[in-house]
C-alpha cells in the first residue's frame, strides 16, 4: 500500500523561517558593527579671514515701529491692590512695595522732581483725581477718596529727586 508523503506542519516551517530570519538579522547586525569605525579626526584647517566694510549707521528715529512714550511715564509695576488712580508725580519709578509692621501696605516711588515740586504735583494730581485731604502735622499728606485713605510722606531722594512713600 502506497503511503502519502509526509507533510510538514505549519509550525515547523514558520519556526525554520523564524530561525533563518533571526540568523540573517544577527549576521547583518554583526557586519554593521564590524564595518563601523570612528571617523578619522578632521585635519585642522586654517580659518579664512575676510575684510568687511562697516555697516550703515542705523537711525532709530526712522524706525516706523518705534514710538516714544507720550509724556512722562511711571517705570515699574504697582501692586494690584493699590487704590485706583493713585496720584503719582511723573516721571517716576516704583522703588519698593510691601507691608509695614502694622500690616498696612506701602509703595515707595522715586520721582525725578525735588520734594517741593513733587508735593505740588501730587496735590495737583490728587485734586484732579477727586482725592480730598491735606497736610498732617509731620509734613505727610493724607488723601481720601471714597473708602480709600492714603498717607504720603515725601523726602529728598537721589540726584535731587524725591522719594514718596504711600501707605494705604
């Protein structure tokens, strides 16, 4: 009786294929590792020096995107809880802010104006902004508007300017 030729199971052929594939992958990886050698160091090449002409002078006054501030400005940021429209002599800059020992908030402003001129400017700005008040016995100004009260002391500052300490 004739017998049928033996058949291979799909597992056996896929296992042989898998082994052959793994062997080929290893052979390629091994060849790649052997073929990789570090590149030889680059030869020192002298840098070429080239003479350049001076660039054209740039005049910022011709820059259409630049704009000068309109009038005197305040440099720096005031704390968020400062009363609205606080009268500040300008030009000036925020010098310091924080809390006093009793918990009151303070902001110190460095103004360009001398103390007497800063006091006059402060009074003018306060009146224009609806602030009421006057001088305290110690030379400080007490300003009030709505429910806000601000006490301002003014003293001499650097380079002939003044320092205004607002307490609110």
